C-alpha cells in the first residue's frame, strides 16, 4: 500500500490498507514514488559530479604546485651581489 505521510513530507511508517483498485485517495502513488526516487538519484548524481570536479581541480593544483614552471616562476633572484641574506628583517 501507499506509505502514509504527515505534513506532506514526513513519513509515518504506516501504509494504506485499502486495496489498490479501490483506493481513490492514493491514486497513482507508485508513479509519484518512482518520480521521487528518480529525483533523488539525479540529485546524488549532480552532487557526485560536483565532487569529481572538485577532486580534479585539487589534483590539478597539486600537480602544478611542484612543477618546474612553478619553481622557475617563483625563484628568488639576488640582484645585489653584496647581499648574502635574502630574508626580510621581520
């Protein structure tokens, strides 16, 4: 039977005991339930897709972090040959 709900979305755990062909109150409840399940699946797929995209971005950032180009672009150059300590005075 159709799962009974309270306040539209709260499941009570009870089910409609009227035979399916005679129950006019819960007409096509199976189709609605399948639609709810499909909608939940789509939401999970979107969330999973977002997580895969985040993982791809993090992996790309990690591989770029230790790359040769990053090392060459962030190298400290000593312009004054008399200065040996390149640290700031903080």
